[in-house]
C-alpha cells in the first residue's frame, strides 16, 4: 500500500514521457502491417506465464490487427500468394497504439505508438515523412527479402528504396544528433532463406549491409554513431509459406509468387517477437531517463517499479544475436535493464 501511495505521489511522468514513437518506413505491400500483426499475435504466445506483462492494443488497433490476422490465416488456405512490392500505393497513413503493462489501468506502463504510411510518401510527401522521422524514437525499415536477394538484387531499389531513404535521412542528419534512436532493419518473408543449414549461411545480412551501405554508413558517421543503435532482425512473417519464383508481367513489372511449404501448412510466424524485444530493451532506458530525479531516488530506496522492471527485463533479456540477428552498432543502448537506474 505504501509503495502505491509513493508511486501515485511521485510518478509525475506525463503520457508523452512514457511514450515511444515508432515509425515504419518501407514500400507499400512489403508486409509492414502483417509484421505488426504477427508481432502482436506472437507476444502473448511466447511470453512466460510468470511474467506480469501484456501487450494491450487500443480498440481501434485491436480491430485492425484482428481483421488482418484473419486475412493472413486465410492466405494459408490458398495455393499461391502473389505480391508486388512497390513505392506506389493508395493506402492511407495509419497508427497503431499499444501499452505494455500488467493491465490497462496500471500506471507503470510504456506506450508504444507505431506509425505506418504508404511507400509513395517517400516521393510525394517528403516534408511530412521527414517530420515523422524527426519525432520518432525507433525507426523500423522493413525489407522485402526476395527483392533484396533474387536476380542479383535488381528489384531492391524499386521495392525497398535504400537510396531514397538515404537521401531523406541525410537531409535531416542534424536532428539525429539531439537524441538517441534505434534503427531496426527487418528483412521480411525470409522463410526460404532461413530453412535448415541456410539459417547459418544465407546472404541476408551481407546484402542488407551492402545494399543499404550508404544509410548504414550515415548512421555510423562520427556525429551519429554515439546516438544511433542499428540492428538487423530477419523474420519469417507467415512461417509455412515461402518464396517460390518471380513472374514478369507484360510491362516488365515483377510479381513475386509464394507457395506453401507442405500440405496442411498453418499460419506460423517465426521470430516476429524479436523486433519488439529490441524495442523494449531500448525503450525502457529512454523512458527511465525522462523520469524526475526525485522519482529515481525514491525508486532506488523503495523499489517502486521492481515488479514492472523485472517483468520487462525478463521479457527483453533474451533477444536473439546470431547470423540473422545482429547489432551493427550501439550495443550500449541495449544493455541489461538492471543498469538503467544507476545512470
């Protein structure tokens, strides 16, 4: 009871102070909403029952993601899936809001706000995109993996726009010198390239580093390398469906064909919770920095946040690090949570 009184009196953090803004920057059709859906669906399946945490969407987000989840599960029932990643697209800007907390009434929480916009905005709404990037704490760059790898990467610029992204980020480089950020490159639809022994020998990491070399070098520049953490996390968006082949239409535009791995395939995303683990490892440190000095002192004395912090620590501590999950720079922003309060 005494702890709750202290928490109520001295946790003066505003909702903005508890909020991490996450921008998803990528082409239309690359699978951003599908990834967010799988991330949400997987969270509650992988979290240990002893961890008192939930990823709780607001009503609008819940409705949108549940609708998308139904669509994804229906895709498994079809023999073929045809996609055409492109910057063009008519989808509107969208926002997905979550809290991570014991329950929705808890004051001990982190708010996660994901923003998603049509890939065409990279060409037609650059001023707006730059403003969103400036206000973001975490930037997710989804990468269509078959476009990255197949046919010597000839479709990569059209689908994933590494040079367009470089031009945009370079023009607002100064804004990255004022606060810490996490950049997550997320190769999607990676099922074909992560099968069996390919998991340890696939070219995903090397091609991300080469095809996005200008952007990665920008983040590693002298003025930014101590402000930006960059990570690669390769995920299997649906799990039991993998890339099969590319067809070219009359106009020469590519259509990517995906097939079931086997009869009876099910919706089975793999590692889609991993980006969230990296986000939480980064986010908690940033949220804690915004707290008042008085709250930090009282927290050390009375362990006001002990249960919440332990739950967060337990969930985010085992983010993957291997051939397909790589911290390129900024490991210090993803340190174990027990060191946060001592800063």
